C-alpha cells in the first residue's frame, strides 16, 4: 500500500445554494478500482483507493458572513452509483463563516471507493473550499 498526502480537491461554487442539490459541486470523490501497472505491463490484480480526509478549509472572500453546506454521499456497491440525495448526508448545513474569514473543519473522515464530498455556498464565487488528506492505495 502507498500513502499519498495531498490536496484532494478544491471548489468555488458558481451558483448560490437555494435548495438541496441546487448548485452543489463536487469537492472530492474517491477513485473507484484502478488497474495497476508494472512498467508498461498491467498487474494481474486491481487495487482500491481509500481516503482519510483530515480537513476541509472554507474561505469566505466576501465582506459579509456567508453560509456553507458540506454533504457526504456513500457509493452503493450494489447499484454502482452514489446514494440518492438525502438529508442525513449533511455534515454541515447553513453553517456561517464570518466576513473575510477562513474556517478549518477538522474531520478525519474515512472514505471508501466512490464516496463523494460535495459543497455549496449561499453566494456565488465567494466561498472557496479545499479538502486535505491522505489517499491510500
């Protein structure tokens, strides 16, 4: 197994949140099964990536307080798709970050292949999000 410490994803929602799933954008999605290689030859086995999301940084670039949303959706192996949008998936809902402030969300989320984190903001182009963590393959 190999660990890769990384910026997992960055997003700047370009639409204002008005209802569940409206203008929500993907921040990070764990890669599904990937084929490995040895030199130019494929390995006989596939490997899966698991991820630990250590933190999400939310930066408000506006002179007024703004709200943000963070949703975690699980990959359903039986249907080979993300779960339908449900209220239970919110990690943060309508959480405020002060004017010209940054909020660091310390999470330690463990994610399996296909799981996805999406984000939303109450004002377009004013809240940026960065996910930091470790991908393990």
